[in-house]
C-alpha cells in the first residue's frame, strides 16, 4: 500500500503535468469544512481515541455496510445496538474482521480514504489482511496513545480552519462554547441547526420534541405561533454560538405556501396524531418556507439534503438505529417542489440556498439551471454516494457547462469519520485540479484562469457561500 | 484570450492526431441550420447591429441569466421590460457589467462561444474585464459600423447555406418572402411553423389566438373543424414560403387519440374557459397527433422540444416576459406518451419526427431505442443546456452504441445569438471529430469509415432528415 | 475490416500497457454464461446452421431493428411472421440487404460483435457491402457445412464451460437431459426457470397457462394453493435438470406482501378475468415475494430484468410477435418497490438476488447502494441496450465507488445469437481491464490487486453468485 504522489490525476502526461501544477497551488490550503457530523465534544474533551475499531470502523457506516453486505452481521463489527447491550466483540476482533475484508474496498471511496489515513497518519504500508491484523492494530493503538494523536493535535495537523458540526435544535452547544472560550484552542468549531425531527409531524417522537421545544423556550402552550417563535429563538441561540447554517433533510424537496390559519390547523392536528402522510408532507413543506423566511431574517445559510429513503431495512433499524448503512437514494425532483420557496425568496440577495443531491441526474437537468438563474441558489458538492473520484468528475462535467465554477459552494466532507477529513478534502482538490487541467489541455480554459479557479473552489467560494 | 487550433480535441496525442484529421474534413463545410431563433428581418433589413450590448448581451438569455445569478438585476443588463419602458442603462454600461463578470463564464458553453466570436470576428485577444471594457466596446462598435459586419455579410462569411427561423403561424413571413425575392441575397432563409400557443388551451390568450386564426383563414365560426382547416391552411402557407419543419414544445411529450366529437367538445369547452389542466393536456395531446397527421400530408418534419418548466420565476416573467433565463428542465418520459402517435405514424416512411431533450437520461434509455426501431424517429442534437462540449460527448456515447450514427438528425444551433452560429457548429464538428477519433484509436471504427461519418453528420444527415 | 489486438483498450499508452497486461490474464479463461437465450436444442441436435441469414440476421433483433429503422420492412429481413406464412425472401436476399446496410452498424455494439464473428470465425476481412454480398454469403455458407461449424464444435472452440438457457416452466427440458446424458458432450447446458407468463394475470393466455400448469402437476382444481404447489414442483424439476436460477421480468420491480386469503381471492378473480391493471400488479408483486420464498427453499438464484415496455409497436407485434426489436426501456425504480421483498429475505444468506436494469440512472443511485448493504443483493452486468463498450465503462464507474468489485455478479451475455457469445465476453473482459488499468494509472489501485480482481470478475464472482 503506497500513495502515489500523482494519485487521482489523469494518466495523459500533458494533462497530468497541468493538473499537478494546479494541485500544488491548493494542496496546502487550510481546510474549510462547513458541513459534517463530527461531534464537538470530541475536540472539547480531547481524549485519546480508544482503539482502531472505534476510530475507523464501528461508527463509519460507509465501512460497516460493505462488510455487512459480505455477510458479516453488524454486531460482529461492534456497531452499537439500540438496546445499549454491552458490545461483546473486542476492538481487536472488529479490526481483524475489517482486515479480512479489506479487498472489498478496492476501488471504493472509503477504501481510498482509509488507505490515505493508514499510510499518512500511521505510516502503514501493508495491505490489511488476516495475517497482519494484530500487527496493524498494535501499531495504530500505540500511535493513538501519543499526544500527537489527540483530536486537537490532529485538528491542527490537518490544518482545519473551520469545522461545522450538525446539532439538534435543543442541544445546549456546551462543547462549542467550551471550545470558543478555550484560549488554548485556536480552531473554529461551529454548530449547524438541524431541525428535521421538529418539522416532520410523522417523525417518531415529533409531538414530544415540540413539547420540549415549547418548554425550553418558555413559549407556553404548544401553539403554532409559539412553535415558530421557539424555533426562531433556538436559531438565534445557534447564531450566538457561531452557527452559519441550518441544514434540512427530507424525502423530496417540497415547499408549500399555506396561510397561517391553515398551517396552525395542521399543526394542531399533527400534535393530536391525526395527519395523513399527505397532510404531514404539506405541513413540513410549509415549514421549509418558514425556515427560509427565518434564514432571511437571521442569515443562516439553508442547505438541503433531500432524496434519501432512510432506514430501508426496518429490522436493522430496530436493532441498530439510524445511520447504519441502509439509507438508499431516490429519484429526486427539485423544479416544481422548490418553486413556491423560490418564488418568495429566490431573488433575495441575503438568502443562500445550497442544494445537495444523491440523484446525479439532477446535476445537469435541475440544479445547475436553477443555480444558473437564481442568485440565492448554490450547487452543493457531490454528496454521500457521489463524493468519490469518478462521481466528482461527473459532477463537475455536469454542472460547469451550464453554471460555470462560481455557482458552487465549495467542498463539504459531510463526515463523522474525523480521520478521513484531510483525505476527503485532498481528493476533492486533486479532482478539481484534474478537471481544470483537462479544460486547459483541451483549449477551453487559460492556465491562469484555472489557477485562480482552483484556489477559489477551495477558499473563496465556501467562505462566501457559507458566510464565513 | 486565444483560440487553440486544437481546441476541444482530446489531449491524448494519438487521438488528437486522428481527431484533427477528421476535423479538417468538415471544418470548411457550409453551415446547415435547420432549427434556430434568428429573426428573418435581421437579414431582410440588413441594418448594422447597433452596439455590442445589443449584439451579444441583452437578448442572449444564456448570458444574462448567469450574470443575474451573480446578483445583477436584469434591468442593469438592458433586458427589455414588458411594459416597454425606456431602457435607462446605456449599451456601454451593459457592456461594462458584462466585462466585470466575464470570469463567471469560464468553463461554460456561452463563454466558449463568446470568446470564439470576440477573437475570430473582432480580433480581440484581451480577457474582458472592468479595465478594458471601454476599449473593447469601442473596438466592437467601430467594427459594427463597417459593411463587412452587416448581417448579410456575416451570413456569407459564416458560409451559412440554410437558416431556419421559428415563427408564429399567423406571421405573414414577409421578411422570408423579401429575402427569397431578392436576387442580391443567395442564402436560403426558411420559416418554421411553431403552433404551440394555438394548441394548448390554457396558454394565455389561446381563445383570442384561435379567433384570429379563424378570422385570417376565413373559416368562419370558430368550430373545431374550422380550427383544423385553418391550421392546415397556415401550414400550407409556410410550406409555400419554404418551410420544411413544424416545431412543437410541451411540458411532457404526450399524445392522445380522441374521436372527433370528443375533440370538438373539448375545443368548445376550451374556448369557454372550462377545461381543467388534465383536460387541456388531453386536448393538446390529441392535437399533437393531428399535427403529425398534417405532417404526413404536407411533408413538414415534426420536431419535439419537450421537458422544460417555462418561466419558473413568475416575478421575472411578469416584468421581462418569456425567454429570460429561468426555464428549467424536467425529468421527461417519451415511451408511453408518444406511443399513440407512433402507433399511427411511426412506421410511415414520409413522416420524420425528431426528438430533442434536456433530460439526458433519456438519450440511452428512450430516444436511441425508439430511433433504433421506428423509421420515422430521429435523434435530435443535444439541446439547450446540453449543447456544450462535455454534454455533446456524453450524448454521442449515450446514443451511438444503440442507434449508430445514422439515426441522428445532425446538429442544430437553436440560437437567437446570430454571432454564435459559426462557433456553435464548429464546436459540434470538433467534438464529433473527437468522438470518432476515440473510436478509431480504440479499434472500434476504421479511419475511412470515421471520415465518411464525419461528413455525413454535418452534411448528409441534416439534408435528409430535414428534407433540404 | 480488421481486429486491432488492442481494441477497446484506452488510447493513452501507459493505461493501455496496464490494460493489456490485465487482459492477458483473462483473455483465455473459460466462458461462464449464467444467463442467455440460446436454445438447448441447438446443441442437442447439433445440426449445421442452415445459412448466414439464419445464423446472423433473421433471429437477432438487435440487427433487424436497426435495418428496419432505415426503412426496410421486417419481412424483407426474413423475420418469421406469426401466421407462419412461408418466408418468401431467400437467405441470400436477406444477407444482401444486411450487407447493403452494414454502415448503419458503425459504432454500435452489434456491429462490433458481428465484425468480431466475421473476422475471427470466417476470416472475412472485407467490409460487407452490396458488391461483396454474394461472395461473403458463399464463404460463410461453405464454412457452415464443415464439421467445425456445428454448434457443439463451436461450443468447444468458444471454451464455454457453462451455458444457461431460458425456459418456460412447462418445458420438459428434454434437450437439456439429452445433453447431460450424452457422454460425447462435455459442456454444461443448464435451464433457467422463467415464469413471467404464469405470474402476471393480465398476460395473454394466463388462465390457460395456469390450467395447464395445474394439469401437468396434478394439483387438481386450479386453487391458489395448487398453483403455488405446481410452481414449486416445476422449480424442483428445473433444479433436478441442473437449473441454478429463476429469472423474472416485469415493468416495474414491485413486491407486495399479501395475506394468503387476499392472494387467493385475487387469483380466483384473475382466472375469472376480473382484475384491474392495479389489482393484477398487486398480485404479481405478491408472486414475486412467493418466488423469493421458493428461491430460499430450493436455492435458485433470483434474477430481475425489469423496466422494459415490451412490444411497443402493436402492429409489429401482431405480425411478428415478441422480441422483434421494439421493446423500449423505461425509467425504473427499485428502492420502494423491492422493499417488502428485502424486508423479508434481504438479509438471508441463502438468497441471491441479481438486479439488472436498462435505466442506467439506477446504477449509482439505487442498485449499488442496495447491493452495498444487503448481503442478498448483487449487481447485474450492464444489460441489453447497455451491454456495449462505453455503457460498460459507465456502469463500472457508476457502481464501483459505492459497492466495490465484489458485489457484482460477473458478466452475462443475455444473447440468443450463439455466434456472438465469445465476442461479448471478450468485450467485457477488455473493458474491465481498461477500467482497472485506469484505476491503477490514477494511483487508485495496486496492479497486483487489479490482476486478482480481473480474474475474479470473470471467474470467481459468477461461480459464487450463480452457485455454479
């Protein structure tokens, strides 16, 4: 296992030479990570990572799902069960199972990130396998005990300038506050307001969450108006703690204009458990417009992550909970569903709306054309199943010819795998360099322009779009 | 800013050499443009273009939309308002705004066409920017005053053999007649029958248009039979003025068989304003089959441009009207919707049906398979958001393996930007050469066959499919 | 016409060198063909092929459809009419028509396979055309008379180890039995259980087929329980004759859980001809789960071939029957429709479900994510309109980054054109080598791993997934 210094750059020598030159301009720039799922407490506590399995396997559903597909039950990979039952498999066993299945990751994005981390951080040059599993485990374990592998040390080593987390609206953001108040930590770790569970009346526990929201915000009775006020108050709390973004997931990106009495009536019937699926979708579609309205007021960038069938295997969900590898993309449609929202706020210069998708057909068909007209709409980086080398190149080829480079929002790593952050950003930088180099070599772009754009994609655009 | 002589050809030296050889075969062939939106009066009047903004910016919604997305209001770009209010921004200001935003067009098709025109026609080698904006404006302005920049002189310089316009069925086609009668003009400028606004009962002003149609054609009362007769009469008028094609746009390519009494009843209720959206769709789906029937009778090629959500921003539409940059593609489906029409005329050797799409998923899935069986069905060139280098290569790769090269209809520029016509056709020729060269270098096509095909794509196919 | 030894390998010299090395590892491996449409009687009877038209044209709807699209009626190509009327066109005339239209196949998969067969099997180096049509006909005709062109001799020459046919559940499989019992034939020719016509209540003749099924299996009255028993009995009969797979086609891959009384009621009403289209879809969706249940019991791999609008031209269907070139792909959706089936059997280690598609948007969006989690789900090879060079590379790029190489099921040729089998498998091997070589040259895969994977794709995976 080795890392080719020209990895991910095109094989054609002329194009590779240009790509290498572009990559050198951006390789060392600080990481701006405006969307992801690292826990702020990881950095606030700054405890050592416990072991290789905890660090790299158990909580990374990109990794566990593929080993599961090979017939290994999730419990053998140490995925925590919902019941909170003690995990009976040792970290060393989990690691061995992973090493035995390493060949499954050939050609995958996860495999590439894992290899990058193993080589660059731990100096491992052996392909993981059953035979060297213990040796690798011990090597990593030993490294993790050293001070330079504490989370904050890695944060600095990774040159992360901004790291956004994703948080429940009722989170007290104590870890964020502690980090901000700590003079020994120079990084910027900011929360993201993620209110899905409070906006979808059929989400499990919605009424309870709404009640807790009302209670926390002192808005008395759970009236629709109080609910809106409480959401706005929590958004302001997030803004006060450094948030720049509110993130929204849904099956389809539907927005619906409702008069307030109609919305209030649906809200009340939702609390009473009386909404049909269609009515609930109307209500949450309405709430998406309300969230956009609040974004215009409080300045939070609105990001959309639609089009995923969550928790496809109900048996796995019952045992292991969400985010365990069985979320499956769906055909997604933005044009009609987002129209009511865009009719209202699409031309508003203070509103930033970043569209992500896992249905890559929408890149050229819908997202680039929308971002190519509406000043508020920005193209999100290729996300989730699409954050991989070939998919990233398809993304660039799909959106650039319609929308250029300046309607994008820069790269987001969207990860809960802290160690993979540098490899993911490096992947993106290499592939953007490869894409730009091809345009240069095909006479479609001047080299000087490509150099400027390469930097803008990494630095200028995320700062501007995410108001950093 | 310079034009690489090998631009758009692949970087791999072996492939580039073959591509160059193929391109040299077709670079100088005359332009056949069987579908576009240039105004025939431009050539009939042959007045000088007034200024660079009028020529290149104000009326090109590919250009204005991307600057608008950067936050510039359309009025600052001189886009005419519907109210007909005087435009308060000077051409020089519009041009400066464009130059300030030139970097937005890097990597876009529009940027490539604009650069081609600036370099090739005006000898400009500076990247437009705020600093040189006045200098460039003056240089272009001066050129426009010279006789060789009159529309007819450019028409000859561009080596346009046939140019089709797109026209309202009630247009008197006076400009076309004047051009045809003018012995000093050798070009062939032909109208295209575009009846959408007369076929969709919910289109604004439909009843009025139908009334005018009946009045013009002397078919007396607005009966359904009179309406059909009037449409057929206008088609004959277009044929008499050189038309070879009737062009049809719609949201989804739906065709519906109706018995005449049912169609007549919907027609009458449509005039009375009583149709639901679903009923109106049924009626216009029926009229699509009627148009196909008339095409079989009068020989006009039927082209379909479905799958666009027109005028997505109602505020922009209210102020600036249609074709102002906020038409957004939709997922499109041809297989079931076109079946009734194809059941009736799909095997008819006199019927030519050219399918365009802005949903590129349909290229390999629907359009190539349909064109690979029905003798009447031809594959339209990649259109609108897809008429760009990478998209054109994706198109060729998507359709060729199923349908070969001979079910295509050749390139169409579909443009209202007269100056971009040569750059667009040149782009297509370069990319087809690149695609063919790859097949040659991968041992999938003999060089001699590639040379023949390159010429057929530019010359033989559009002549045959569009009956020129 | 010549076959470049490096055909289908990338032009870039470094990548081509690696691709060649990988290809050399797999070029000579035996062919495993677990899904196709060759008739077992061809091998059992081992009669000489009658003539070039019968061998290569008349029965290959990939070929006839494209010549038909050029305006040649199917009867002129000798496609048999349903009425059984004598074919009036001679094989020589069919062959001449084909030769006259040979240029249509440039760039198509069919053209590539035909050229491979003509060169490699018959030593023909002339591009077919009107002038050499008789000469080529005679050369092929002469070869066909020789013993080495008998089906079994070709079977050995092609190095086919396993060939699966596709068969009606009531087929007596006599040809398969004869081949298995014949000590002079060493090949393995196995049937595939294809019950579609027995599972879709609105399929023409369904009730008759069900009656024959009940009669054959002695399950007495056509009760729902008897129907299930009879299907299970026929599956066991297939297993006893070597079958490893049950194959299922449908418009959309819908699965539906029904309680037995509800299923029985729909069955009874289906026999009475009383089902609506929606009810019939529910019943066949239910039967898909029943088939999965039986697969778990009897071990037959379940393959799904959804998403095709069959017999799009009803006129052609009426005259020439099914499989005559006018089946058209449809947008397909797996995620919600397959969920009930996967809820029940998705985690079952004995259940193998191979998903094929002709809607390539589902590769990255649905199929790779499903196969990347469920142990039962495997990714089918690119099928039908997608079994061509560029489409195969798009397939690999679309699925690998999410699912790796080891969730695939290997290549299937899916052909009724016996002579094209080696060219199809060779195509797949060359393109997989090309894909792997690119990953090697882009630093994404070690060469040693690529060599192992190349062999696994051809050998290990189809054996494992199809239980061979």
